[in-house]
C-alpha cells in the first residue's frame, strides 16, 4: 500500500473524528449551583415543559396551574461533599441535594432572553428539619436565554439569583435541554 494512500486515509479519519468531537461538545449542558464562593455542579435529572401553564404561589402544593403561558421545570440533584472537608457542613456526603427549579415563560416561546424576576422559584427538596419558607428560593434577578428550538427540544441557558425568607442566596447558572411537546 503506497504511503500516499495511508496518509490520505489517516487524514480522512482524523477529519471525521474532529467533526464528530466538535458536534458532540458544541452545547455542553452543565448546570451549577453557586452559594457564595462555593460552586457545585448539579445534574439535571429530569426536565418538563408545560404548555398552557403558569406558576402558582410557591408555597402552594400545586406549583403550576392552568393559564396563558408555559413553564419549564428542572429537577436537579447533586451528591454532598466528603465528610472530612470544610464544605461538608452545608451538605453532608450521605445527603443528596435536590432542587426543583420552576420558570414561567410566555405562551409562544421564541429564541430570545426572558427575565426571571417574579417568574421563577427554586424549591429545595428534602431537608425536613428546615421550615418550608427556608426551602423556597424566589428569583431576585437573572434571565433565561432560549438559544434554539429545533423540532422537539428547547435549548436554554439560565443565570439567575434566588433568595429564601432568611435572605440566604443561591445562584443557578448553566445550560440545559428540555423536550417540547408541539
């Protein structure tokens, strides 16, 4: 086999690998929870797009009710830190930190930036020793950027600040994908 043929096949294989790698890493769906100086990567375990729904009172049992709008719900989770670290005081290693993040959008969602002030809240799940108002974080600023809506999925990016009744802040920042029923 001539060297020219080997070289062209190798170059072609490298080209395909480069194209494949660039397509798969184009949109990294990573979401972070930020508390003060501490940043933790959280996993988006489940997403839900609700067309024809608006956010209800955050303290109500049913968080989304029928109305003229649409909502996105992100169910997130992260493992606590190792017991011998300083960070373990917030969430122990044996705990699993879970949030439900609710965001309200207009009825017809388009590619644009939507403010989340008074249109989003995050509910800290579990933590039964805390009162309900300490587990509910209301959005105080930030936005949701809808990057694209190709066929069945909505690709978005959130950067929003939340605060509970005690004034404890938490920020969510990152990208996600949610299936849109059309």
